[in-house]
């Protein structure tokens, strides 16, 4: 029987092959949900789904798109906001 802490279903079970040829079950935390647009709630493309300890070691450019509001707004919402700002300024 495994440790009681590992019996929780919040951990995912992954079968891995060791160098010795044994197959073992490893217990990993699940992936977080996708990053979502702050305006419409659609999942953002170009934003990876990793745990914070993995994201810490990634470069900023690989964590979010390089455009205004990258990683916050989806391209559709950004285009709408820019259109509103240009039309509203005239």
C-alpha cells in the first residue's frame, strides 16, 4: 500500500520505466488549467500550462506572446479594444 498522502486523487498517476527495467508508478501534481482572457474568458493561445516551478525557469518570451497585453487578452479582444481606442479618440 502506498503512503496515505499519495492516495489522493488530486495527484495523477504516471507509469514510468526505470533504467533497471522496472515499471513504477510516480505521483505528480496535475497541470493547471489554461490561462484565460481577462475580458471574454477564452483560453489564451501561446501561454503554456505548467506548474509555477517550471515557469520560473522559462524565459519571459516563452511564457506569453510578445504583443501588447500578451498573456492577458486574446487577440480578438485586443483588436476590439484598439479599435475602440482609435475611434473614441477622434
